[in-house]
C-alpha cells in the first residue's frame, strides 16, 4: 500500500496539470478572440439581418394598384349599379362582387386611367359568397394585381382600400385591419370570417381590392360597410381564390356573351369627359413621379408619339426627380375633346449642391382617338425657375447605424 506521503504527490501533480491546462485554454481563446475576431480581413464578420421582402414605397403601391383597378357599370332592365373590380390574370379576367353585376343585362368596364371603356362578359358568380368574375378580351395580357393566397395579415396591419366611390375612380382610403372573423348576412349574401377594416367603404367601392400596405399584396375584396360607412368589411382573397381560379380556367370565350351595342358605351358625355380628362392628366403626372415612363407615353395620342419617340420622351422626363401639380383648370368641352391647363413644379437636380424648380404651364388637349381617351396634344411653357441649396442629412455614426 502507498503511504500517506506517497498519495499526496500524484494528487498535487494532477491539480497542477489541471490548472496549467485551464490557463492554456484561457490564453488560447483569449488570443483567438482578440486577434482573429478583431481582424477586419479575417473569416469572421458581423452578420446583419437581411430583409428580402423590401417594403414598397406607398406611391409605388398606389400606382401599381391603380393600373389594374377598374370601374364597373352594370345596367339591367330596371336597375343600374356602379362598383369596382381588379384584373386577376393575363386573360383579362376581373374580380368583383356579385351584388355589383347581379341582374345586369349589360356590363361595362372602364380602365383606371379613364382612357377606355369595354363591354364585359360574366363568367360566373356566387351570390352567397358575393363574388363574381368578368372577362374583357381587350384587357388580355395587360398585367394583373399581385396576389399570394397563402398570405395572412394580422390585426393592426395597415391597409389601403381602392375603388370608385360615387363614381370617383382611383380613390384610395387607408386604415388598419381592426378585427377578423366577422360574419353576418345581407340580402342574398352570407358573409363569413371577414376582415373588419377602419378604412371607409362607400357606394362604388364594392368589388375593389384591399391592399396590404407593407407588402403591396392584394388580400381581399371590399364588400360591405356599416351604415355610416366608417367601418368596412372585406372578403379575404384566400377564401375565394380557388373558386375564381377554377371559373377562369373553365371559361370559354365562344360561350361568353360580349354582344353589346358599341354605341351604348362609346357615347361622350360632357360631364364625364371633364372628370375623365382631369383624371388622365393627374394620372399622367403620377406615372412620371413613379418613373413609369412607358405608361405615361402610352397615354399620348398618335400625333404626340410621332413628334417624339419613346426614348426622347423618357430622356426629357427623367430629368424631373419630382413633379408637384399646383393647379388644374378645365376648359369647356368641344365635341369630343377638352382643354386642360396644368400648373406644375418640376424639381430638377442641377448639380450635387443645387436643386432647380422649373415652374411650368402645360396645356393638354384630351379627347378620343380610336375610341380611347388620349392626350391628343401637349404644349409646355416654362414660366420661371428658382434655385435652392440641397441640404444633406447628417450621416449617422457607427454606433447609431449598428443600433
């Protein structure tokens, strides 16, 4: 047997070995952390969060939606109703509410820019779910709204309701999703699990899309409102997506009824011409502000496009980084055209330090060309220029950026 003194020596050696080992590990990792992690050109770097779902600019969201939202007029033997709808696919199919087109013998669709009105055929509808799908062959391959049927918004998410309340096309109201799973019955419709929204829904909004503000996705079809119009109710697109997709897939153009007297929707009314002309001029400036130069150019009539190629038009327009319309004056309609005078300030960057504002007076002649409302002529006069110094925002320091 080992003596007591003989036992102490190996225990002491073990303790010393353990301490030395711990010190070695500490020194190694301390060196690795101080030297390697601090090396800017090393293999280690700070990983920042990346968000591939970039939040869209509000103006861009509105402009994109505006291109695909339409105004609907449904005429029956003793009834007439107005509503809204949106392009669902590249076949020219439009989603709206059943109560907008119920009992209609003729259905007309006016494009969002106010340039064209077309007859529409009813593909199918479901009164209980209050959903209908129309087809307009002329809108084939014109693009469609952005839908993800699997996306589910949350209570409190910001939204935008789009439609044509009281005939005013391209109207946007914003708010939030204030509740979900609302259910009730109105006339022949049984609404279930609707979104309740704080955005105003008025007559003419029915059938228009509800947009999720952060993503720009279409998440519902506006359908109903409280009597005072302060609370709206929207059908979630996820509830009806499969149904409207099926209707579209089985629809056959040869079996649909597009036989409507062209004179019924091509007549020019002085009041509507004034409204449409003002709208198309505002829409023209909106397209320039979101850099959609092709859409702006497409609003011009053939003579204006002959004067200036698309590339020349774009090169001229791209100089303005922002356009602020100050005032629009409408002349008296003459046959099927009208003069519109717009006063607008164009912000143009002269150099890195100076921003110039060009004050323009532009006179538009808006009228019909091949049954489409166009800007037949456009004459622009520079009234004056003003300059201002560009004030750069102070740069954030590194600690601010990391926080």
